[in-house]
């Protein structure tokens, strides 16, 4: 009967949309580094930790008001306790474990074993409880339960919680933990040396009335201070035998420090590439909008130069290390990833809809571009795809792969060759306009509400007269281009005016147009 | 003098496309290839080609063509060869019109120094088109129609004859927009050492014979203007 209730409750929770939504939100808040509110939550917790430590320090020599003590003992601890319980809750899905066990038993025609299901669920929760981070969390809550003065030092465990909220600290910990074996070896070695040195110095010195070493603790204290090369000088050996021990311990101390330093340095060196890669991934995930270029080549470089004039950043995927190094030497955000692999996009957590402005497939072969296009289309049907076509015979294949715009340099050259043959000056004019190497550019002005009333009047002002030419208006709704528009031309919101002028003048025109339209 | 003959050097994807586009423009087009492989490739496509050597003294060209009516397309496989071909042709023939292909901006400058009249920097052109398609799709669409479509809008350069009614006037004296429904894009001023400038740069040029006006507009209206400008 109880088993049936538990199973029913589990199915209810699994099917409950509000429950899943809340649990998902809590999980994102606590564990998802890409969740916007996690940063705010982490910052809030860091502030609480520092407040807690500040109160502890202040309490040493000052009397604090009841409110502060209450805040520290109950409010902060309660928040930490709530956080601990929430982490415990989201760590595993108990209802899922129960359902899995129920369905497993059902499949094998066995009676449902509630105890087995609960046992498995508890084991999963215990995984969290015994994790180092959870133990620190628990110790940080302790002052809440005990107001004994001694237990106040447990507040310092709250400082260790910083590892949860500061990513750089987490990274440091993960780097050092990669050398766990070496550190354990060092600790064991140091402990043995300290033990032997303490016993030896105690045996050599304790019976000498002039020696400051009187107890085994004095010997231990001296050994630790000496082996870590601090040497306060408050306790020094006075017998010859004791000084021999001191010389050996000093030498071993240098070895211990060198060994420890080398472990830390090698851990960082080995993880350097990983750290850099992590930083690049972070940089990409922080971008709100970007162009993605698949494949770095001389053509990519030219395209990037062109696109860099805008404000949207560019990310490059290149799997060839030599080309990748070239891209990075130009200061571009280039990642060593295979653009044709779905794993790349899931690993980088790229949101095609919200992050990517357009994807440019500029790899050296049509085969690679088709392969990449199919990968991207498998993941997103709508992201704009542009590709370079190397062999005209492959055009249909690129179209079938879902590429929106295909550019073939050979065809372009053929068409330009035709214009050059008949109208070389016109070619010069158009090419110069496109390359944007002169003081005159061709640009678009998107017409917004109210602009249509002031557009032509503004053109007549001395600043713009004969210096800003309107080639035409592209009527967005009718997809119709009206060349050389008259003053009577009607605009609609979203129409695009194509203008020719100095870029500074175009910018000024846009500013004035905006001001007048809203004024 | 009108260019009636063309010579294309090199047989590759670029020269194939150039040949396809200019076939109706020139009275005669001759294909020159550097080796038997290219010769065979051309033959497979049903084209006859002639072998040439970069070390030639180009006597055959002089014998076969009136170089004043000849346009040459240097479309060899690499930039170094194209530069060498350009400089060889220019050193032999001053009046031949040389159009050269360059892979990048650096090679483009070399081609110009070698004497090419016009250079098509392949990668830069492709990059500009890709960039414009993404950032200025409407501009690209309009320019594409103007440049490549046979009907509708077009661009035309008009050389001012001595008899033209425009001779002796200033640019601002003529309202191209309202009078002809055309937009003046650019001008090559004979008085200013054939310097090229856009109309919107704000210079009220004095129009003389041999100046060149570049106009945009409906192809029929452009033709009418050309007729009118002839005088």
C-alpha cells in the first residue's frame, strides 16, 4: 500500500510541470554557470561570507549589537542551510529512481521493492553529503546550532565556501587536485621527516637544562618551523647532536619546498592549454551575437577584415593547428574545433537562434563545406548559412545541404570581366565603393517610424545637398526597388534607403533623421 | 578606339567564366595556354587554344592583332606568372588593354606596377561580396541587378565628345536626377590628370571633352542620355 502511494507520488512529481520548472530553476541557480541569475546568486553568497567573517573579527574586541549577532547566527546560517538543502534536493531525482525501480520490477514480474528504491535514492543523496564541498557547506552552518564561543571559529569554514562561487578558485583547486598523488607523497614524506626530527631533537635536547626543548610539543613545533625554512629562533638546539639534527632537517626542508613548488608549477604547465581553452569557451558563451566562420584561409582573412568594420564580433573554428595559429596571430577569437561535428556546438553550448548572426563556410573544399552545412542544419534549420563554392558543378549539392547563399569567385570574376571589357570606369567605381577604401561608401538606412516625413526635407539642407545621393528606396513589403526616388515617394516603416556619401556624412544624416523623426 | 579583339591567357575555372561572359562582346577571342594539359582541357571543352611561352618576344601577337583594339586577360594559375606576363606585354605593347587577375591586394599592387590597366583581386572581390551580402543585403541586391542583369537598371560610362552640350558647363549646371532620371555616380576629369572622383565628394567639376561620366539608371534612359550627350 505504502509502495503504491510512493509510486503514485513519484509519477505525479515526474508529470508535474510546475514542480519540474521549480526544480530546474533551482538547479540552474545553483549549478548552471551559463544561467544569468547564478552570477547574482554567487555574488550575494560571497557578500554574506565576507559579512560573516567581518562580524567574527569585529566581535573579538568589540561588543556587537544583538541585531548583528542575530543576523550572523540565524539569518546567514539559515540562508546557508536553505542552500544546503536545495543542493541536496537537486543533486538527484528521487522520484525518477523510484519509478525506474518500479518499472524494472514490473518488467520482471516482481513485486515492487520500496526499500530497494529508497535505498538507491538515499545512496544518491549520500553521494552529495559526503562530497568535500557539501561537508564544507555543513560546517559553515554549524554556528547556527551552537552558540558556544569555540564553535564560532566554524565561521571560517564559510570562507572555504568561496570555492563554490568563485570560478578562478574552483579552477585552482581542480589544477592542484590533478597532482593529488604527488601531494600525498609529499605530505607523507614531510610527516615522516617531522616525526623523526621531533623525536630525535627531543631525545637529544630534552635532558639538557640549557635547551629550550622541554616537551615533545616543543620538539614538534621546532621541527615544523625548521622544515618549512621559517626558523623563528625562539627554540634552538644547544647540543652538538641537536645541531646535527637541525642541519639535516634544514636540508630536507629545502627539498620539501622545492618538491612542493615543482608540483604546483608542473600542474599549472600541464593544465595551461586547458585553462586557455576554458577561457576561450567562456569568451564565446559571453558573446550575445557573433558571426561564425568555419575554416581560416586568406579569403576568410579578407572577409573578416570586411566584417570587422561592424560591431558584431567574429568567432573562427579551425581544426588545422597551423591555420589556427595564423588566425590567433591576427588576434582573432579562433578555436580548435571541428565545425562539422555536432559535439563542437553542444560542448560550446552555442545557441544558434540567439547568438549566431550568420555562419560562413569558407573551408578549402566543397566537400567540407557540405558536411559542415549538414551538421548545422541538423541542429538548426534557420540560422543563415553562407558558403564559398569552389567548383561550379557542386552548386546543387550545396543548395541541397541547406546553404542559403552560395558565392562562387570564378563566376564573379567572369561577370566583372564582362563589365571591365565594356565599362572599365564603371567597374572601378563599383569596386571602389565595395572595398570601402575611399571616402565614399554605399550604405543602407532602415526607415523607422516618423522618418518618412523628414527624409527628403533633410536631404535639401546645405550639408547634404549634392553630397548625399539616394540611389533608391527598397520597399520591404513589396520587395520592390524604386530608383532615384522623388520627394513624393511614400515610405513605410522597415523600408531601406540606399545612399551614397562619405561615411561620416551618412552617420550625421542618420542621427539628424532620428532626432527629427522623434522630435 | 573600340576594343574588338580579346586574348585570354591561361585555361582554368576563372578564364572559363571570363570567356563565357565576354563571348558576345568581342568580335574574336583567342585563347592562349601555357602547356599541353591546358590545351587538352580546352580541346575537351570544344575550344581551340594556342600555346605560348612566357619567354616569347610576342612577335606573333603583333602580327595577328592590331594591339590598339586588343584586350588581354591575364588569367594564369599564379600571381607571379600573371605579373611576368603583364610586364612582358606592357614592355612590348603600350596601347594594349591589360586586365589581370590577382589573388590578393599585395599582388594587385604588383600587377598595377607591372602595367595592368585593370586588376581584379579575386579574394578581395569575393570577400567584399560576402561581407556586403551579410551586412548590406539590399545594397548587394541592387548592385547585382545594376551590374549583371540585362534588363532594367544599369551603369554606363559616357565619354564626353567635343560636340557634347555638356562641354564647358559645370557638373552642378545639369540636374541629372530630374532632367534625365539618372544618378551621376562618378567622373573622370581630363583636366585633373584623369583623376577619378565620386559625384558626392562635392567638387563642381568643369566638364571638358574626353572627361568620362559614370551614370546609373534605367538602361533605356542611359542610352537616350548617351545620345543626347554626344550632341
